[in-house]
């Protein structure tokens, strides 16, 4: 529409858009006179529109099997920087050079003309600002909550979202029941965890572990969190009765702060509470029905850690294969000898991705090498993986809604029920997979996940950090470990310790997940800023007419 708008004005208003009229500029032929129609077409459609916008934003992402919005952003930077230097060198843009046009100064527009243009801009910009800020109307607390947790603009309600909502209403089962239904067909179910600190997902996981069907028929749990070096410590902990709650908290704190394989301290409350839950469940069960929990992460020895052996031990490229190997070893040596020959595995994001349906030509090698895909290859037809509703990382740490918000809009229409269902046979499964940094045009959600669980909308998800006795007689050890990881890690943990000193009674801190914050800042603060800036520029030219040729 923008290209058509510029092209039409360039033809019928002799190369003047409202902005050019206000600033006293117009498009002309290379030497003088009105540019021929073909030159205007080259300028607006072929060069500015197609080469400068359509190709990097739409054509290239569909041409290559693997793409990322981050690559698109980089391409626009590559286009803009040469454009800037060409303008400095030739006093003209590249699209003007190639289309044999130029921008020149013309006679000062009349006061009435400038006034009408400025008034029109004021109305349009005001309307745009009202539309942008209206969803956030209300008190300060409501504004802050929406800014942090709700993506704007909202995905529109249309026939497609209505179709998805209808499927949700008629096909969903409770998430817990859905997982146990999967165990009728599979021996291993992998849950692809949300962002690590998010707490509400562990409310669901706790419901699953407390269900009688889990201890009777499943009984085995694997987690990404926890080094295999501390498996004996975990086994002892899970079968120990502590004299009171405080003693349980102290021992849980020691286990959690020592057993992480990658970070000097894993401070998320959800793991702490899950450890306590399984300990308490086991004490109420006979030995044959107790839950077996297996750590899967890399070996670690924090007592002797140095910078050199940290770098040597953290083999990121092999981490997924090693975690898969640890799971398969326990599966074959322990689980297959039990009456309960099944297991639940909790892996975060890409470690939980798999390639189903034989699509090994997806073009993204790290999916082929994910922990879950290793399991699927080694245990064919025995492993299912399930996505828990979350946000997309396709734009890096600028979180965006999955499918641009279509799924969240559909669940909102259906009342945000907690449900689980297979991707295969659902409209969700046919959508292009857009969950991570690199996106393959050849993959849909049913190619990467067996099923999907919706548990709490994004607005109700929250994080919890900290636990009782987290820093007891531990601060010096923590800083020594952090120094082995790197200076940035040392500084971060020093700040955490300082915060603890100022707030010694705060065992944990609860806060919303800031999924939407930066996305909304971009949309409702940065964009209005440039709209306002453009109006200030218009005001300048309203009162002052430049005499230079640009």
C-alpha cells in the first residue's frame, strides 16, 4: 500500500508526497523535468519496494530452507549502511542513481498548503497514538502488568482463530490425563520446559508426579538440571526422612546449590520445591512405588574448579549427546529391569525438540543433535515429546508470541482451558514451526513435537528465584565458582549476594515473566517516539523552508 501510495502521488502530483511538499522537495528526472513513468516505476516498485523491502523481508526467507528474523534484520542493516554512505558521497540515494531520478528543492509551498499538511499529520499521528495506547488505559499498576505480560497489538479475531478455538473446545483433555494417555503408546515422554525460571509449569509437573498413575505405572524422572556427579547424593536425599521442615530445607539447599553442572548456582525456586515434593512423596510410599529421579547433565567438580577446567569440561557441542547417553544408560541398566519400564524426561527448549515424520533434511543440524532426537533415534517409536505453551525465540531474546499470537488468541476465545492434545490431526500441528532462533521452512509443529499442552496463559505465568538457606556458609564458595566461569558471572553473583544482605528475610522473589516487555517497548514507545519526532520535523519545516538542494 505504501509503495502504491508513493507511486500514485509521484505520477499525479508531479513527484510530491505530502512530506516532500511540506519540505519543498520533489522528484525530477536526472537533469530536469518530470521523470518518465518507467523511471518512477523503477524507483518506487523495483528498487525501493522490491529490492529494498520485499526481497530481504519476504523472498529470501522463503528461498532458503533455514532462516531467522535476525538475518532479516542484518540484511536491512546491510542495505541501509551502503545507502547512507552513497548519499554522503553522491548526495543522492542508490534508488535515485539507478532510476535516473533525483530529489530537488522547489518553490516554497503556500502557507495554506503547509498548514493543511501539518493538520493532517497531527490528526493521523494522534489517531495512531490513541490506537497504540488505548489498550493500556487504566491505573499505573494495570499499565505495568499489561506492558510486561501481554503482547500488543493483539492478534485479530477472525475465522482462523475461531477454527482453532473450536478445536480446543472439542478435542482437549486435561494435561495430566493427556500425558498418561501418551504412556499407553510410548515408554518415554519428554516435556519441553518453558523458560527455566517460570514457576507455574512446575505446578503442572507436581500434579503429574502426585497422581497415583505416575507412581504406579511410571515412577522414573529425568531432569536436565543436575549433574550426574551428584546422583548418589540425590538418591540419598530422596530416601531420607528429615526431622523437621527446616532440616529438609537445609539439605535441599545444599543439594541444589552443589549439583548444577553449568552455573555456579541454580537459584530457581521451582527445582527446590520439586526436590522437596518428591522427597515427601517417597516417604509416604512403599519402596516398590517410590519415584526414582536421575540427573542427566555433565559431570562437575566445583571444589577443584578453575577457569581452565571449566572451559575444558563444558563441552556445549557434545552436551546434548552426553545427556542422552546418561538417560539411555539408566534406561537400559535400571528402568528395563523394573516392573515400571517408563520414564518422564524434563528438558528445556531446544533439548526437547525432536524430528518426527522422518524429516531429517530440515536443514537445522542442532535439532538432529538434540537430546530428544538422540533418544528418538535410539528408541524408535518409544519416545514422545510435548511442548508446553510458551513464547517464540525466533527473534532472539526479543520474545515474540508463537505464530504471531494466533494460538494465544484462539485459547483466549476458548476461555484459556488447561488442555493437552496431539499436534498430528490438529490445525496447530500444520502451522510452520517458529519456536527458536533458526526456522526451517520445511518443518511444521507436528514434525517437531508429538503433542502440546496449554497450561496458564502467558499473562498468568511467573518466575520465582531463591530458596531458604541459599547462601548459608556459601558466599565465598559461590564467588570462587563464579570466578571460574567468568568475570561477568562473578559480577552478577556479587550483586545477588549484595541484594541478599540487604533483604536477608526474603527467601524467594516472585515476579511476572517479562515476555512482552521489550516487544511492547518497541511497539508502544519506540514507534510513538518516531511518530512524535516526525511531527517535530514537520513543525520545523512548517516555519522554515530549506534553500539547499538535497
